[in-house]
C-alpha cells in the first residue's frame, strides 16, 4: 500500500505595505509569537500535557536487519505524527527539546561511542535548508554527552517518503565518510516503517568498521506485512 506523508503548507508570507510580502524567519516568529504546542496549537509547552497524554510509547520495536538493537520512542499516530511532520516539512522545532530529552532517556550512554543519523537526500536538505534527522541526533547527543558526527553520505536515489512499501524494501544507499575502527554507533532517524533505511545505513557503518550499531527512532509505523505483538500502551511522562 502506498505510503504518503502529507506535506503541510508553508508558513504564509506577511504583507509589508510596500506591495511586497516576506516570510518571517523562524527566529523572528519565535520572538513575536507565544510558544504553542506543535500538534494542537495550545499556548504553552510542546507537546502540551493533553497531547503528551495521548501519545503512546512503543516498547516492542522490531530490530531491522544489520542492527544490534533498535528502539522507538513513540507510535506513529495522532500528535506524534503531527510533531514529526511539522518538524520535517515546516521546520517547527518547538518539540525538539522534549524529543531530545525523551529519546536520550532510552540511551545507555556508556555503551555508545558516537551518535550519528541517517541523512536525508541532498535535494531535500537543499530544499528545506536542514536535515531533521540531524537536528534530532544533535539534541540526543547533547543530552547524553556522547559525541555526534556526520558519518554517512546518502547515495543517489529517491527519498523513502512517498514510495510504496514494496519499493521501500530496497532501501536507500549510504556511503561511510570515515573509518570507525570498532566503534559502537547510535544511529538516529525520525520514523521507521520497514526498517530498510536503518538497515542500509547500518551496512555502510559496518563496512567502515563499526562493531555495534544501535538504532533509535522517534516513531515506529508498523507496516502491514510484518506483524508483531504490541502490549498495552504506556503513557509518557513529561520531561
Ligand atoms: Zn497539544
């Protein structure tokens, strides 16, 4: 079944009175506008307590081929989906601090030498001006005290978003940027569906010498061909 993540519309431009319109930079908006929940727009922290209470943790995450371990913070639904897509497509970062802290709580920092991320396509980064997976990885690294490094280049090919699940199984291609000499790597991504992106990234890290590769993603979106038991959801605590 095709999987398409809807891209929210861009931030509307502001009329200047001179006949031109400009789009305020995010920093300006942050100063002018009160903090709001990214998922429901309630004034206050993001996510707000109500959305936080609605988000379900994801304790039984399947481990993709090539990884030693994999954890997902949340199930990809409701407020979680809203937070991820708004970070990814609208550069709305007000949930990043919470995400970084909540993800860091899942990390055994003593068992990890370096944090990295599965880079998105170069065209997407040029179009958006940032790599959302890198933003998340840097937050997790900051909270855990583990160094963060750009260890992978993305090879040519389309992004996974919008591809069918069959197409997704082929996965993107990654190339290692440096030798890893037996390092234990924590690999960050936003959403895991089939796991093919994490598997491809892990293969590249191992060819560079990584001894262990652990995956950590914001959310898991189960796909129809791979069923697994999901226990009663736990509610997340505020960070
Ligand atoms: Zn909310």
